[in-house]
């Protein structure tokens, strides 16, 4: 059984991203602009409707913005598929940096989009029963379900699914013709902790930095939340809406790092597990 070298895979991902950052930006900036603009207006509408729903105690007022958010998430997955196919092809040596920009949607992009949807379906299949059963157990014990605890369970289950189903997904989509998630499960056997460490090594620093900046921005002004739970929620939503332009801009700026690191790590680990040469970095 082949083992993924954790340090070498993380190193390959960072070297690939640093070496080809300009090309990565050229490949993804058009879909990334579209995703950022759509995300900004979708979240702005959602925050406004959420605040109004809290003020009027009318949850049905959220329906239009929730539909808008759902449409945005589908569109964002399509745009992410375009970005990852192009960058993985670059990591595989099958594509060079574009002269100006890149935007294409063909069979590979459609395959990547369907693989992303299938992974989300697996996560929901794992998460929903855990939350439902956990909520029922807490209710039976006379305790109220804590949203923070439920959120922790949600992210924990996703983290457990990512090494076996998600880590190799981009490379398999572009480099093979096999069923993606089944192939990812088979190829990653015996490497759960190693792939989890790789994902932590490439996503961890960015997630920590982004959340730290988000907390700083959300707390800007130093005014503590006051009032009852509903009023505090309204104030928190208002702050989120105020810093949305900065958060959207920050997300846009770090997107080339996220896409490059994940694509590079996925290709490097996939090549090791297939016993192929390591990621070839062309300077």
C-alpha cells in the first residue's frame, strides 16, 4: 500500500502555487470575478432580508433571498469547476498560462461540477442523521440544542469525509475517466490521516488568517452587542453586512492561493498513489 508523503505533498503544493501564481490568476480571474460579484449581492440581499425577518418576526420573508442564495451556490460550484479544471491541467503540464484570461465549460468542467455536487450529497447524507439523532437525544434529556455544537458537528463530519472523498477529487476528475468518488475512496485507502494532515497544511493557515481578519472586522468599533437575543442577532447581521465588501474583496484576493494549493496537493498526492513521477515544477 502506497503512503502519501505529507511534508513533500504540502511542499509541492506551495512550490507549484508560488511558481505559477501568475498563471493561476490568469486562469481563474474571470470566473472568480463573477463568483465574487454574485456572492456579494446574494449575501447583501440575504442579510437585509434576515434583518427584516427578525424585526417583523416573519420567517417567510426570507424565502426570496434563500432561493437567490441557492442559485448562487449552484453558480459558484459551476465557476469553481471551471477554475479547478484549468489549474489542475496546469499542474499536470497539460495547459500553459493564458495570454489574458480563460473561461471554458466542457465535459471536464461538467464532470468536476457533478463530482462537487456528489461530495456535497455525501456530506449531507452523513451530517443530517447525526444532527437529527443528536437533537432528539438532547430533547429527550430535556436540553436545548446548541447551534454552536451543531455547527461543530457539521464541520467535524465534513472534515472526516474530506480525506477519503475530496482530497484526490480534482486530480481524478481531470486525470482519469473512472467514477470519481468511488475511485477517490479506493485510491486513498490507508491514507486517511496523511491526507487529513495535507489538507490541514494547505487550508489551515489560510482559514485561520481569514477567520482572524473576519473577527477583527466584525468587531470593528468595539461596541458590544446589547439587547435580547433577537436584537443581538440583528446587530450581528448588520455588522456582517457592513464588512461584506471587505470580506468579499479578501476572499477574491486569496482565491488563487486556495485553488493553487489544493490543485497542486491533489495532483501530487494522486501521482504518488498511482506510483507516477512527483509533481513537475517548471520554473
